[in-house]
């Protein structure tokens, strides 16, 4: 089905940037994107393993709860994980599980036994260890794929949003967690945004996914977006350890879903010497 057009750029190998006029258009295109990956994964592997962030990202999943997707997707093959979670009770207002359950899971027929949330009764350190153990068991039986390049889990899709500071999941700029190579899941106790205790996927796990999508909206994301995708930035604005810039899929593809405000720095750069190709995107 032909959809409304969106500007796209192809900044780097295995990555694409889609820019939309409205948040509703993002939701519409994201639903079709997720649907296609789900169908391919189920056909090829028999499962669809998706990891979500919480917060405002959940609102962009609303189209999946509507026709045709609520009837046509093979929801029984979906397995839900979280790329990061706040170490709070499941009924806490800041719980990613709670936000996702109310905004998405309660509206589609995903099996309860296929939803893997963290142990909210454990310490944040133990919760991270437990979550990694669960993922390792599911990799052994190939419910979650395994990377061809390393022993990391190969999620079919990891869906993230980017903060104004360039953080993704609960990986924050210049944080030691960015340097972890062997852990799949880690924990932090010093998040610059409340609550301070969180678990998060590490960069090797994120970069091992078959597909990664990052949603960024609002003009407060424009600067971080510029730092995340442009090469050759020097001086005090050099990105250093900017998490969003470090998302580089090993054997998969990264797609950015942006509104005009978040993409404003790209438009400005395109008017200069940027190497982005500009065209209209139609599904």
C-alpha cells in the first residue's frame, strides 16, 4: 500500500534516516516497518524477538493495535524484551513494563509467557544478572537468534528512542557502561535522569541485532542528532562517547525515524556540504 512520502537519507553503510511531517506519520510507517520485520522473522526463524525501550516510545506503537495489524500479525510468535528498564516496581509510574503493558501489550494478543520483564524484587545488580541469564537460555534454544560475528544474542529488532543528550537505552554519554564488551546486560546506579538505578543492554548486544530502529522527535533532539550522524566534528562539540553515535549494527541495519524538528540539523547541513542523498520514500 502506498503511504505518504517521507524524506530519507542514507548516511552510512547499513543505515537510513527517514524524516516525517508529523508524529502520526511516524507511527504509521513504524507499524509497517515492524510488521514487515515480524513477518520475515517468523517465516525464517519461527519467532519474532523484539526488545523495546519505554517512555514516549510506547505511544508510537499504537498503530500496531489497530487494523490491519491487530488481526494479521502472528502475535503468538512474538517474544517481548526490554533494552532497558528502571529498577522500580512493575506498577510504578516510571516502570517501562507498566507503560508498555498499558499502551501496547494489553491491546494485542501476545502470550503472557512470551513477555520477559526484569525481576523487580531483586537488587538492580541481581536483576541485570537474572535478565542476562534468561536471555542466554533463550539463545541456546534459538528463540532469540545468535550473532554470526560473536556470541551475542541477535534480536530481530531492537527499538530505541534517543534522549536530548544522545543517550539510548540506559546508556548515557561518557558512562563506563559504554565500554563493556563481554556483558550482555548491565546495571547502573547513577543515571543522570531519575530513577538512578536501571538495567540496560550493552552496546555489543544492541549492535548485534538484525534490525535497530531509533525514534527521535522534537527540536531538543536536533543537536544530538547532528552529533550522532555527522563525521568530522571537532572541538568542544566533538561527540566523544555519545551513545547514539556508537550504535553501529555489525550485520544488521539501522533506521532512524525522525520528525522535522529532530532532523532540522540534517536539513541545515544538507544545504551545505553534506553527502546525504535526498529523495521521497514510498512504501
